[in-house]
């Protein structure tokens, strides 16, 4: 039910109840003055603005109550005429004002009736307790309705926040998965295509022997086949969620060295005998792979050195160095490959340093690890 409809029903209810009380006359001598009904109508109409002006409605109700009796109209009790206003004030968050108004009105009315020498037993023994209970009940009801409404709002807010958090977490996981796949595709396929391009150039060289040309073309076919295999596996993961992308590790570093060696580079790989967690193992391989790929693409050197060591417990160091010198490149220009390297190391809590040095290019990474042997 809408708030406006509730206020209309409350307005009508106050009018009807007060009109019935006024009509009952309650021992008042003579006919009821028709003007008495105007107070019933006025107190009822105040309910239409009780939400926006709860304290004003409370004040006007109290003033109307006392002016009604001052005009000499038939008695209609104390608690009933002001009950709706007390409830409204408590419901709108003005419980203290409702309590003060209720107690004040009841105290003044009781004092006046005692001063008029009405029966103490009736005024204090019966009516006072009844009015106190009714006033306390309507104020408590209003406060309870407000508290329940606030609790429902907060529950809804928490539910929305939790739903938003779940959506954000799902988006973050999806983003991380996309970044991981993008890095793997770039590193693996980029490396394979770089090898294919280098061996294609070797095969096209005028002075290349037929044997060397055949070897180079074999390397081209192998590199492209590896790229297609990885691509198909990745597509299968994306389409069906079945299987996992390939996760090579430190044990596969010799294959990188052989591929680079076949392209004419002198490669030396030194790796400690380590047992690494799968994510660190894969990250080390991808770091070395991207370092070798960058050297083959951008460096004018012909020697590569790869070192994977554990200088102290709990930390792995990875170094990829070449002997190329290019004075025209004062610093590394970030790209997808370098960004992927930095992201891999940062995800593992490590640190990556990339340098274009006077004696060659350097990739240096430190990665924290546990349970390494």
C-alpha cells in the first residue's frame, strides 16, 4: 500500500473515531455543538502532512486538544485525540518529541481535572493508567515501525552491496583470466612467430646452403605448428572451459635455448635444481621466453645468457641478458610483452627491472617463493 493511501486512511480514521466520541456526549449537558466536529475534521486533516511535518503536526494536535476543551465542547479523553500524532512523530524519528508531548499533555489534563475536583479515584486510578498505556503503546508502535523500516532498508542495501561486490569479483576474475590468456597468447605465439620470421629470413639469404635452408624451413613449420597448437588449446578453453592452457616451466627452458640457437644465437642457460610452485614455475618460463623473444626481435647481439637461481631461501632470481648494443634506443618502450612481464611478476609479489645497458639488454626479476628445494 502506498504511503499516500495510508495517510488518507489514517485521516479518515481519526475523523470517524473523534466524531463518534464527540457524538457519544459522555454526560455533557445539552446538545452537541456542531462546531465540535470541526476539531475532529481538523485533527484528521493533519494526518495528510504528518510525514513531512511530523513535529508541527504534533504541536498543532496538542494546541487543538487544549483549545477544544477550552471551548467547552464534550470531553473526548486525552490519549485518543493525540494518539495518531504521537504515532506519526515516533514513526518519523521524533520519538523524544512524542514522549515529551504525550507526558506534558497528560500531566496538564490530569492536573486540570484534579483542580476541577473530579474524582481522584477515577482520574488517577482508572483513566491515568489507561491513558499512559495507550500513549506508551502508540509511541512504541511508531518507533517499532520506523526501526523495522530502517532495518529493511539496511538489509536491502547490504543485499545490493553484496550483489555488486559479487559482480565486481566476477568481473575481476574474468579480467584476470583474460589478462592471463592474453599474456600466454602473446608470449607463446609471439615467440613462435618471431622464430618463424627469423628462420624465414635465414632461408631466403642468398648464401644459405640447401641443408641450412631445409633446417630453417623445418624450424618455421615447427614454430607455426606450436603456435597453432597453443592457439587451438586456448580457443577450446575459451569456448568450452575444458582443459587448461599449456603451463611450461623451468624444465622447458632448454627448448627455448635450442630454438634461439637454431636461429644463430649462442645461448647459455643455467638453472638451479628447483621445485617451484606451478604459478611461479610458469611465470619464470614466460619471463625467459619473452626476454629471448625481445632479444631476437630488437637486439643486434648474438649471445644470450639465462640464469635462474635461488640466492637465498624464499627468493628466486631470473636474469636474461644479451650482448647487443643499440645507442639509438635510450630506454625500453613498454608494449604488451613488457607489460605482461611486469604483471606476471607483480601478481606474484615480485619485482622486475628492465634495462637497455651499454653492454646489452637485461631482464632481472626477483620473485618470492615458498617450499623450494
